[in-house]
C-alpha cells in the first residue's frame, strides 16, 4: 500500500510539477520555430437592425372593399442570425522568443483558419407603431435558413506564454488579418413573401473583410518542444459590405466563438 501511495504521489508531481532548474531548461527549449494545428467547434452570431416607414393598407376591388393587408405606421426590426454549431480548423507556423528568467515568452505566428456552418434561423422581434386603427403589430418571427456559411481567414497573431513552473502554460493573444465569407442558400421568409418579395429568398455572398481575434488558452507540455493546447477565441469581422444573408452592410456585427483542441511542436 505504501508503494502504491508513493507511485501515485510521484505521478501527480510528475504531471503537475517540474523542478525550477529543469523548468528553465524546458523554457529554453521552446525558443525557435514551431508549427501547430487545431480543430473544434465554432458558433456564429449576427445582429442587424432594420428601420423604415410604414405602408398603407391594400384593398381588393369589391364593394365595399375588403382589406388584403393592414397598414403599418413605422417599423423597427432586430434580425438575429443563429446558425447551427459548425467546425473550425486551423494551422499555424511561428517563432517563440523564449525568456527563461522572465515570467513569460513571446510568440509571433501566421495562421490559416477555416470555419463552416450549415443551416440555422433568423429570429426577428418586429416592433411596429400602431396608432392607426387598421395597422398591425407584427410581433416575433422565426425565418429558417437553409444553406452554408464558410469563412476562410489569414491571420497574424501575437501571443504571450506564461511560465508556471509546471507542465501547464496559460497563454493569451490577439490577431488581425483578412477573411473571405462565402454564404450560399435561401431563407424561407413567408411574411416578406406576403408583401411581394420572392419566396424563398436566395443568398449568394462572396465577400472579403478585415478581421481580428482575441485568444485565450492553456497548453500541457508532453515533452520539451511538444504541447497539447485547449483554447477559446473571439473572432470578429470589420467591413462595410452588403450581405444577402445578413441583410446588412455592417459585417462588423458578425461574431464567432471558437473552442478548439490542438498540438504545437517546436522544431
């Protein structure tokens, strides 16, 4: 029993702790070129604001006339896109500037990222002013989205790895670059179809936009120069381009949240 306890204690110390002298040697081994890959889940969100004036009621030719569509004074609509969870994959190559006697190392890397999402829905709370007797409050609408959203990105990242004297290495970083959005499919908006718009409404976007991201993660050192990573990212676009899917020219409102698992190897 004593030998078993000793073995378990040794295993814990081996996994969580590294003597300071050995830690310094390991930190020195991190210096130089590295490459890494990652993959995981991605979530996309978007919020677009629509506001326009109302429309008069529409009547048929009967006597007395029947109301076909009720009038509306003014309209404010918040369109929130919620695509299904998708996947994200990425590959990077970079250089680590190791500072063994300091509290952290500095990394620079270039990275390629690909995200893909399938189907979803647009949720729209419609707020309408209805002080006219024949006007109507439209309420809440859910519009199915059938199609795919793909985003390919080329990013330059700057990251900081923090020393902990253990096998665990927390890190944070930021990145900037350019992304291509490809969205194809259609939406099933029955309410808009009632007012003469096409049904279904097709979208076919191919847009380039500036992008940036914030990165936070933790690495577990398997050996000098080899690390498993678990991280989360907040990714946003920044461009004024009209999109048929998002129905807005404010693509900076598109956000992605990523959770991924990866590996990193120093040359």
